[in-house]
């Protein structure tokens, strides 16, 4: 009972100030480009992971996009064709996940161009158990005989999130 009484007062204040804070955040969303950009990055990262990873998340696009891309690459390489995967920003995460699931026969016929990739700066740094430098380097090596020409990553040093893929971000 004593703990409840001690928490009830602050909880009432927080709950009554919450709508005001949400209104201020909505106002900032419309007025501030940087706030919109930051919120968009958080949204992209949060909606990639399946719901079992965080149950209150919005529906995951990663659960659909990764298998669709993998299957599309498989179909295009079945007849001996080659595929160029060009991925930007969050699409590089989808591309890397799809490449990791490809059979060796299909992976050998793929060339990858990534630009503005958050793989190292964001995913290797914060989700290292699922995306590691070893995984990314291994994927590049398994693309074929000349892996330096099979996966090219383009970036600017001034990018906010995007950057090098195969170097340690720390």
C-alpha cells in the first residue's frame, strides 16, 4: 500500500502530461525536418524486425520483402541469368538478408551495389548478433571469384547513417 501511494502521485502527473507531450511531438513533426528524419529512421529500423522481436511493433515489411527478393533472384538466375541488386538505405538490409539466404548457385550470379547503407554504422553496431562484419564480409566473398567487384558500396563521408559496409563502425 505504501509503494502504491508513493507512485500514484508521480504517475498521475506523467499520465496527465503525456497528451501535452504527444501534441508537442506532433507539432515538432510538422515543423522540424530533422525531427521527421530521425523519426523516419527509427520507423524504418523498427518495422524491419518481425513482431515477435518486439510485440507492439507495426507490421514488419522484412518478413515479406526478404523472401520475395530472395525468390526473385532465384528465379532470375535459374536459367543462367545474372542479377544486379542495387539497394539504398534500408533496402541494403533487406538485400543482405536475402543474399544470406540464397543458395550458392544463385549467389554466384549476383552483383550488389549498395549506397547509403546503414549496415555497419547501425546494424553491426546495435544488432551485432544478427548482422556482423564477418557475415557481411563472408557474403561478399561468397558472391564469386572477384568479390571486390561483386559488391560495391557507395557512400559520402558526410552521410548521417550510411557509410562503409565492411569496416568496423566503432
